[in-house]
């Protein structure tokens, strides 16, 4: 590393300062030291640094204050917090104040060296990690919600803090995670996505942490886990709400200690991984219900990003359609068809419970089925769902028939579910059970709902079962019973 690089070390313990100076000096950094908040401010007034390491507790104040000041006055200087062992609250507070990472006492030198390398990468490649144009090409949209999302991504990409990405199914949470990874200092490292709901409980520890040969029946060779695969990069925990409580405890320890212990191993192995997580479920509600650990929730939710659903940014719809159609046409080697004004109007009145993913499926199906070079309303085959844009007036109802209640977000009428599965909705009338076979009627509704859920979840059975609120085994039974391939 270049001799011109410098670091400011702020700690009131002389031994810690000497250890850090020695370690960073061997990495080629010139170090200044301060034992108090006042000394640190004096150094910052005279010099510019490529990195700052500060203790949490100082004789005349808190290191949190110093982090906030550096983040505001010297935004290009990465600052990391030195915390007491196991003090997760302090680490989280530091990350929220603007620290890009933290290291615990007693300082593990290998962890410290990795932290320094990442900090210097942030100084080396600012254009790569925070290029708004790069983000815009990945996450299209000119609506205020999307502009704010992209701006936040450029900020969090600089940090090493865990990010929790909230949003409904199909909004593009993994795309957001990939963008954060690509725009940050870890962009050259691996990006490892994992669907937490798709791993059997009995295999979770082995999948995440790896195992040694002979550690259990079937372990014929050493196997690295997902943490090892993501070493130096990013581990994306998709559907993190599906983690069982025992695994949540082990995951929390791995994140806090930055080390994992493979099944059957005698010692832990250090790993350098940034954690991004996502789910379409209400994780805060699960914490309140005791279904998700509060300490893990606060550890992975240092920074929260909400990805807006498509219905909240319908102004982006024409541009999104154009980009999706162009991409699909390029894949098919044909000219992109245009959408008629009527087709675009119909899309604008649809609620998109499956969000951008559903829009892609609708346009792909329309392009496959359309006869001409223009997509019409009938080519879209939109489900007849109740949308937020429905007319305010109500149709007169028959005497003795209860008024229709508003559907919950994403919920469908039986007719809509049937339409999604290719069943003529006119043949299904919830009031007409006296003249039809009730079991057959229920079976048709069940089949329609399952087929629609399968399509929404890209035929991932684990996710489909979760979205339907049934177990994987129950879904498998129903698929066999209903003859759904």
C-alpha cells in the first residue's frame, strides 16, 4: 500500500493505540493517534486521512459524536468503530451514525486488516461504488419513490452496515441487493443469494457454515458453507423470515463474531461477509409475536430500504413496459411490438399484486400470443381483480345479497383466481352452490388459487406454500390430488 496513505487512531488506551499503529504501519499507512475527542478534532482540523478508527468511550465524549462529525464534514473518509466485545447496540448505533464498519475488542488482527483494505477500497473507487447512472440502469423509474430509492442505495453501498430490504413479492428486492453489492467496495467479490425458505431445517447449519468429512451420515467430504462462499463479498439472505428460531441464534453469533464453525470442526473460521437480507413479510410484526428474534432483527436491520410496489409508481409504467418489451424482443430476435393506448390504459388500471415480476410475465405472455405487431387489451389477459382504481360508484345489488367487501391487498376474488388459471369466471358464482356440486366448486377455486400462486412465485413450491399459508407437505399433497404438474 502507498506510503502516502494515513490513518487517525482515536483510543484512550495506550496499548490499543500501539497495537493499531504497528498493524497499520506494516500495511504501509502513516498513523496519527489521539487519546480524546478534543485531540482527534485537532488532528482533523490540520490533516486529511484515508481512514479513522475510533473507540466508543473517550474521556471527553463519545466516539459516536466523532463518527457523525466525520461523516458530515469529511464524507470521503471512512470511519470505523472499536467496540467492547459483544456490545452489539454500540456497533449498530455506530453504523447508523455513518460508520462503515466496526471491530470488537480484543482486536482480531485478521479482521482489522480486512476492514482496512475495504476502507481503502472505498477511497480508491468512489466512481464505481456510487455512480447514480449505474444504479439508474439497474432500477428504472423516474417517480419520486424510485429516485429516493436510488439515492439511498448510493449511500448505503459505501457502508459495510447490514441492510434490510423490505417489499412485496415481485418488486425487485434481489435486484436492489445486487445493486448495493455491485456499487460498493465488495463489487469485485462474490454475491451469494440464498433462499432461506428453500433449505430444509435439518440441513441449515451445514448449508450456512459448512461441514467436515464424517461429521454426519452422508458427509463424504469437507464442504464449504454459504458464508465461506461469500467471503470477501456479500451474502444475501432472501426470505429471512423463514429462518427457524434455533438457526436465528446461530446466524446472530456468526454475524456478531464474523466467524463460523463448520459442523464437525473443532475451531471457528473467520469470514469477511456483508449481510443483506429481505422478506415480503412483516418482520417487525413477527418480532412482536415472538416468531423472530429481536436481537437478530436489530442486527440485520441497521439500515432499512423499502422497495415501493408498482401500484405506488404507476407513472413509471410506460417506461417499464418499453424496457421490458425491448429486452424480451431482443431475446426473441424480433422487433419490439408497441402497446396500444387501450392496452396501456388497462395496465394503468390494474393493481399488479405480483408487481414488476407480474408485469414481465404479462408482457411475455402477450408477446407470445399476439398475432400482430401491436399488443392489444385482449392480448394481456389481465385477471379481473378489484383494483385501487375501480370506479367509485357501486352497481345495484340484489335484495338479500350482502355487499361486496373490499379485498385485502393482493387478495383475489374467486372469479379472478379462476381467470388466472384459465377457467371461465362466468361459470363460477359463489351464490350458486345449491345447484352445483359443492366439492367440485371448491376444488376448482383451490386449483385456480394454487396455479396463480405458483405463477406468482415462479413455480418455487416452498414460496408458493408460504404465500398460500400452508405447509410444503400440504401443497405437495394438493398438487397430487388436483393433478397439477
